C-alpha cells in the first residue's frame, strides 16, 4: 500500500461524538463526502434526521459507551477514525463554579474523550492504523475568564493527546487536536445572549466583541473545522494542536 492509499479515509469507519449538529455535523458530513462510513454518538442522535448510523449515548457513562462502540462495529466494522467532539461549556466565576458543574464538565469533555479513545484504540492497534482528532478549544491553550471548568477540561484534552501521540509513535496511529476559537454554533449564540444580557449591548455588538477574542477578530465557520479535520486524517501529521482561525 502506498502512502496515498494509507492516508485515504475512503471506506474507513469513523466515529464522531457529538456528530449530529454544529461542528460535529459538519465533520460527519465532510467524512462521509470523502467516503468514510460514519457513526454518530450523542445524547440525542436518534432524534435528529441524520443519514448516518446514529446511536444515543451518554458520553460520561462507560458502560453506555462500550455498548455504543459494539453497535457501531457491528454495522460499520472496526473503528479506524475517532473524532472526540462532544463537549459542554458553562461559564461562571470560580467562586460560583459548583462542584456539580466542575464534575459534569470534566466528565463530559475530558473523561468522555479518554473513555472513547481507550475503546477505539484496540481496533486501531490491531490494524496498525488510526486517526484520533480531539476537538479542543483555543481555551485549551490560553484560558479565559469565567471558564475555569471548561478551560481545565480542554487543557486536559490537550495533555491526553500529547501523551498518546508520543506513546503511539511508529504504530500508524496519529493523534492531533483542533483548537477553534468561537465558532458558529448554538454555543456561540448562548455566549452572545449572555454578553448582551450582562452588558446591555445589542446582539450585534456582543457578537463583534466576542469575535475580537478570536485570532484575526472573526468567528470560525464549522466548515473550517471540518476541512482541517479532513486535512489531518488524510496525512501522517501527529502530535499537533492547530488553532482556528489560522493565520
């Protein structure tokens, strides 16, 4: 098999957590367009009109994750691509960050990523091939006010990916992270509403304020994340964290 064949994702089984809407849906669509067999995991996957295998799963429940992977394998075969995209973001000053909020955020964003990766890794090691892409956040590299739980969880995702990339050297399994700034999504709309309500700004002004927090002062499009995901999956790049917008 030549390098081009090795890096092709056509016919490979890709699991996308949180793959039913927003960034996750854009990623699922992009993978399918490149010929991958897509399985979508999310709490409400079956409630969305998806043209892919859709499995309802609580990403914090280890037994549920194991059952979801078994069902996905039964339909689409061994897992060769894993996109850890599921995540939650709630903002609060540290003194108002409850233990429940902290634990829920870490369980979803970090522990869920760990559990899915550990299960998928069995198939990838057997095949001497794998692509693991963690959708982290620009907050994973720089932090942000009122986002202690979210930022800590995403820093953990980066650390997990770096460790795994080093551990899997020469196995044919590549581990990378995408770190988007604020992206067109339901999460962005909630952030805009939050800024507007707390500052009295119009939604347009609140959006502009949030955009200035991103590199280049603009909001990321979900398609940019999906395009970068495909770029990483179709290459032998390993151990990278890439910020969006680029440049």
